[in-house]
C-alpha cells in the first residue's frame, strides 16, 4: 500500500463519482419532485428533502386520468409487439445466421436508419382504410417496426456464435430442421433470447412517436398519457413527476437488474428503434 | 446433451438412405419474419415514395404532380431552416457524447468495487422513457423555479432562459441529448478497450510514458474503430431525435428548435399534407444516408493520411 496507489484509488473513485452523479442526481431530483407538495416544488431556493412527504401525488396519479387504462394499454401493446417479434424474429435470426445471408441485414439497417415518422404516414392511411383506428391493433403492428429488427439483429449475432457441430450431428441422426432448431439451437441460445426480449420490451415500452399519432383517448399508452398531462397541468409538478416516475420505473428497474444482458445486447447490435 | 438423443428417434420416418444427403434449406425459418418486414417496413417505404409524387391532402382528391413536392422543398424557408437546426443539433450531439463517453469508458475500464452496479446506474438515462425524462428536464429548465438556474447561481453564473430563448434552445436540448446518450458511446468504447492487448501498455510503462501520453498514443489509436462506430450510431440517432425535442419545446420558441423530424410531424399530422410530408421523409432518409457516407469517406481519408504519416 504505497501512497501512490492510494492516491490513484482516490482519484479513481473521484472520477467514478463525477461520471455517475449526473444520472444519480437527476433521478433523485425526479423522485424528490414527485414527493413534494406544490408549496415545496414552487419554492426558491429549491427544497431537496421536504418536511412533509406528499405520497398523495402517487395516489392522485393512480386515481385520475384513467391511468390504469393507459397502463394496461402499454402492457398489451408492449407484450403483443414483443411476443410477436420473438415468434417471427428468433427463427428468422436462426435462418439468416445458418444461411449466412448477410445481405438480408441491409433491410434491418434500413429499418434502423429510417425515422419512425416515415412509417407512420403510409401505415396511418392503411389503418384508417382498414377501420382499425381506435383499437390497440395499429399500435401493436407499428411497434413491430421497433421490436422485430432488434430481435432479428441480436439473434443473428447469437446464432452465429453457437457451435454448429451439435446441430450437424443431430441432422445426420435424422432430426428435422425444426427439431434441430427447437431442441438443439434454441436451448443454447437462451441468453440471447433474454437479451433480445429485454431490449425489445424496453424500446417498445418507451416508444412515444407512434402513440401520439395513432392513439385515441382510450388507446393511449403511458408515454402519450404523460405527454398529454403536461399540457393540462402545467403547474402541478408533484403529480406530473410522480406520473413520469411511474412510467419509467419498470424500465429503470429492469436496467439495473439486467444490466449485464442489456450491455451485451447494446454493444453487440447497438440497436435502438423508432 | 440429452436433447440430441431425444430428437433422433422422432425423425426416423425421414430416413431415405439411398438419397444423397443435402443440407436443409432454412427458408421456412425466415418466411414469417419476411412477411412482417414486407408489411411494416418495405410496404411503407414503397408507398411513401409513391405518395411523395402526389398532391395528397386528407379530405381532398389526390393528383399526380410528379416531382413538384420535391421542388417545393428548397423554396420552403421552414424546411431550409429545419435542415440547419438538424445539422447543428446533430454535430453537437455527436461530438459531446463522444468526448464524455470516451472519458467515462477509460474510468469504467478500471477495476473497482460495485462496477457492474454503477455501470447499470450510468446507463439508466439512455434506457429511461424519453418522454418521462423530458418532462423532468422541462421543470429543471424553468427560468424561475428550475434547479439548473439555482445550480448556476451557486457557482456565481447568471440565470439562463434555457429552452425559452431561441439562442440557447438548441444547446440546452443538446445538453439533454448528451446526458441521455453518453452511456451508449461509453459502452461501445468500453468494448473496444477490453479488446486492447496488454503489451503496448507494458512497454510504454517501461519507456516511462505518462498517463496522457499512454492515452494519446496507445489507447486512442486502438479504439479509433470503435469511436467511429459510436459516432456513426450517434449521428443516425441524433438526426432522427424526436421525443426529447417534441416533448420539451415542440420545435419552439417560434421555430428555433424545429428539426426536420419535428417539421415532418407538423406537415404530415398537423396540416395533413401527406404528399409533401412523404417527400420530406424521403429526402430526410437520403440526408441520413448521405451523412453516413460522408463519415465513411472521412474515415477512409483519415486512415490514409495517418498511414502516410507513420511512413514518413
């Protein structure tokens, strides 16, 4: 333990503190805003720890504005969009990896580059024509734009690294392709499935742009509902911050709990939808 | 592997030993996804290009107008202005996260307690719901009650109008974007750092190089490819940035922060001018492709000159 080493450790922890503090302070401030009465939120200099904690902000959010409807809308849209994407995307990732059809990745690249709004114009007309506006179906379908490329991209990467020998052995033993996929490839790729699932859930849950165009009063997802609250209660910060925190809390929890999978997925594909 | 033995008896009906064994086709695996991709990605694209050639407003009949929508773009001052906003917003939102992300990666490359957990905290801004964080940033930007002006006053700086002043709105939004997306750059560069072998560092230590020299002459050149990838991804996302801008300023004050994407939203879904909106979408996409090509070209040039430099 020489002094130089100790100095280095202090410097390291100092830099870690500086780097992590913008994130920590922001979310702490968010929590603080959501737990204060208006009198504390409107005071200057700002109050960080209030004398009285306003749990009622959270109660208000759940009681008002059909928040539970919007919550279940979000669950349905994200659940269906992710489930469907896994259903079609995982086999596709497998097929593309085994055929070494790298050119097909160009479609995914195009999907990655295209602004979400460009999908909205034609699909909006299509849904209108089909009479689907006013239901959750348009949002589920358009969220596939986000979730399917994520799943395919990550699964290509995973299936390319899984060993071929086992699959070849199974084929020679007379297994069908489907059996090989189901009983050999899929179990090995389980970590990849988790990564693809988590990222698809997060980016679908967070999506905002599709909702503001396609969602009606009854079919809003949570991000759209929160955005609409901004214009209505410009001045009641407490309930607004509480709503914002409720919307993003599931994602934040998932991020901290599954940070290893998320990091693996993001550095492998660096995908983000929308 | 019990799964293998499980699979083999079930497939005995397929055995035709006389026939030459051929590797199976994997097309059936891809077809469902192909249908989905055709429906939600390819079809919208083809339809958009076709629509961009029409005069198409909701509620009135459509007329084929050829390239008129495209010719309207350069004469539309709001569009030209939006291109400028997009480019300045993008340039700042690529450079700042690259700088801070690289620094953060160098720190996270060290070994310290609770590193995984702290890394999880660090990437929270990029995973959080953009609208939710935009809402809180709006409160923090508030000129009278916002916490940012309070923090400025603590260090003796004058209060700012942040997103409420046309001159500072883009830098303020870039601040949010940088806060949000520095973690992605950090993760990519961190992957690069993990791939660097130890030898160069050992010999540098023997030669007595200081920390800055090691970073400048060993680390930086070796992570260049990763910085390039990070810059490319950042560029694509920054050009398309919508949630943060729309939720905080809606393109205002006036049109001071109206980027192409925000303008596209107004044209298509506020004025319902779908033909013109489609033309903007096509040009917007081409602009992103052009920027990506420019980055690729710059990278080639840089590689070429640095090789020349090392030979000289």
